[in-house]
C-alpha cells in the first residue's frame, strides 16, 4: 500500500517538514552523489552510515565520530526509490504532526524518533557490519505519532493486487496499522540474522513507530479537528 494524501488540511505551511525533505534531497544528490539511474557512492554510505558493530565497539570505528553516524545516517539513502518513498511518507504525515507540535518540538521529536529507531536495531543486531541508512526510522516515529493524534483521518491509498491496483480511502489507523504489522512480521523473521533483513532495517521501523506512539503526547500541543468524513480529501 502506498499513501497519496490525507484529508486534513494544514493550518500553516509545514516549514520544518519541507526543510527536512530538502535536506534529504540535497544530501542524496549533492553529498552522496546519487542519481536517477544510479545509487550513491559506496564511500558515503560506509563512512557516514550507522554500522551497529562500530557503535557497540567504538574503538573499531573508521569514519567520523561513531556517535555522529547515528545522526548522519538519518539523511542518507540507498537509491532514488528509497529517497522518494521516504519523502512521500514524510510529506503526507509529517505536515499535520508538525502542526500539532509546532516548529520547535517537531524536529526534536523527529531526531529523537530516529535515535530510538537506531537504538532498537542496534540492540537486536549489535554485531551487524552492514551500514544502516535512511530516514525511515525517524519517519516511522512520525507515523506512530500521527496514528495517535489522527486515527480517524482518511488516507487515499494505492492498493496493489498482483497485476492490478486500485485507489481506496482508508482510516489512518487501518493504513498505518497494516504498515506497522508488516514491519513487525518482517522484523520477527530477521531475528538471529546479523545482516539487516532483506536490506531493510525493520527493527528500526518498529522502534521508531513505538517511540512515536509513546512520546507523541509529550511533544504535541494539540490535535486538530477532523473534517467531515464525506469531505473531499486534500493534501495534508
């Protein structure tokens, strides 16, 4: 399932969300030298990606400060589709979470969610030597916060059924609940595998989402009233 838009209009321009998206895009094309037909340079991934083994064995680090990679890894991506998928989720769900938190609390929540995501992934696979990169852990925290704040929001979603696809409008708790269930199942199947399962850090998604569920009320000042269910969905 791929979300396209929700039905909650934002109260103001989501500046922080836009800046986070721009930062990720600039890092991918400018710093990682990624392209449309090719991925980023391997050196950028190894040097600035989060390597669990180096975090749990700091003396073995070969790049910048090992602890710094917990932050830099949040802005790296493995390819254009990886980047676009993450930024789509951030745009759709981040704007209204930013609205609820304000422009100072939201980036703190985002970074804290990313760190919580990394913490769980490292705790499960402390000896993994594959670099973990991507904004998905922090974005998972945004999704967890969104489902608490706006469970009855409606999300226009593309559902792919083998060779066919359709557009349906789902409650946020259904769409995001299914997403989280998928991540939890894939994470469970990767237990005992030192490598990240299938190239995806599923436990980071689980950790970020769980952080969002638990911590969102500490950061959010308010949740907006939802528009009538029959209203036309608009970008949020």
